C-alpha cells in the first residue's frame, strides 16, 4: 500500500476575487510506499538535525513543523541561516525519490482559467480531480492501492470532501478529441485503487510537510514567471513522476 500526502498553495476563499493576490493554485501529491515510510521519516529527521536546524518542542512531524512558506520567504530564524534554509529545501524536495516514491503537481493559472471559460469550474476542485486521476493511473501501474491524507483546510474542507467522495464512488469523467477519428470521445475513470481520503494536520505529519514544500515551491516558481536556472526547481522536477519518459501532463499538469 502507498501513502499519498496532499497539500495546496494559492488558496483564497473566493478564487476569482483573490486572483490578484494569489494568481495561481498548486496542488501536490507525494506518494510513498508504506514499507519505506518509517525509515525515510527517521532519516529525514536525522538529516534536518545534522543541518544544524534548532530542535522543536517535539520531534518533527510529531508536534513540530517546518513550514515551506518560511523557507520560501526566509522569515524568522531562516533569515540569517541561508545554508540551513537551502539544505532543508533540498532535503524536502528530494524526499520522494529517496523514499522510493514520486510526486505529482497540478498548477492552475487562475487568470487564464477565468478568461478562457465562460463559466469556469472551481479551480480547487478541478485540481483535485486532475491529481486523483494521476494518482489512480500510478497506482494501477504499481498494481497497488493508496490511502490519501489531505492537509486540513477548514473553510473549504466540507466542499472538497463532498466532491472527492463523489469522484471516488462514481469515477472521474472527461472527454478528449481524437485526431485519428476526428471525433470527441467521453470516458469515465474509476478510482478504484484509491482506498479512501482522510484529512490530517501538517504539524503531526511529515508526509504532509513534504507535500507542503512541493505545493509551495511549485506555486512560487509559476508566480515568479518560471525563471530559468533555478536549482531547487530542478530538484523538485526530478522527483515528479514520468510515464515512458514524459513529464508534462503526467507528473506535472498545468491548466489551462
């Protein structure tokens, strides 16, 4: 079985009114085989300590959290500890592959989405649909099942839960245009390799904290205009899933 940790960046309660403040929305999924979870957690904690990061009141992921936004902004203690800050960022973004897993990112350009469609879907629900489809395909290829844990978002959680449970019970529908047949075909993808979705708190989950880094830094990269020669972005992308060597639309989905 696989544990799949999900987190988001760029959320505002009213997504259209909040476009200027949060122009993108990023949703991440970090997938780790259960057999590797305990050892990889322990190694991650040990490396963070070895980097010289001060101990928290409790162990990391057991009452203590390193927030990705603090690393991204260099706030607080991190403002004068650049080496430690960079070390933690590299560690978190490199975690999935070292733990025998992979990550997925869905990025919604809110402005483009709002402009392109007369009645645009809620980008948060759309991102969840896209990431569930990708996790399902991955679990099918692995011939295994997954248990999903999503970081709490109290304001949006009831709506997200309702829509997600509908997808899990009824499948995800969509359509595509075939250039071969010059016709549009509809499909329903049953999400039967996803056992269930639960909601957790990042302060008590190392997996969610890693997912926070993927969502936060994907958001930062797109908000900054996708700058070239970005070392930490290369680390992030190297941990995203590829299918037959293809990344775009697989481990990284950008919409529209």
